[in-house]
C-alpha cells in the first residue's frame, strides 16, 4: 500500500511518468497506445505504469488481450489532500509571519 504524499510525489518526479499520468487524463489507454505517443519503448511504459500503480495513482483492468490503465481517483484525491495540507501550512506560516512583522512595526 502506498504512503500517500511522498510515494506519489516520487512517482510523478520522473518526466516520463508525468507524461503517462497526463495522457491518462483523457481516459483509459493500453500500453501500446501510450507508447505510440511517447519517445520511450513499450517495456519502459509498462515499468513506469508499474511505479504509478504501486503509488496508487493508476489502476488497470483486463480488456480482451489488453490491459487498460486509468487514473485512480482515490490516489489522486489523497495526493491532493496531501498538497492541500502543505499549502494550508504554508499559508498559516505566512499569516503568522505577517502578523509578527506587523506587531514589531507597531
């Protein structure tokens, strides 16, 4: 099971995995379809999909002789919650700094 936040960010740190992740925004796709649009081989796409799947960002299902990969809403929601938490903490720190600066100037 993925540790939401760091595992997902690490998975998306690779440009090829980000490209695959972004391509899946348009809907489910097979490895061959993804590879046709990328400058990497089918085996490389499969390896990148494995990392994305282990991070909880994509899932797959059998469709005849192919496997279709799609974005995993729960994984994306967890990543978003992680980033929202970081953003909230950053805004709180900024507000605290602004308040302390204002108090010092008064």
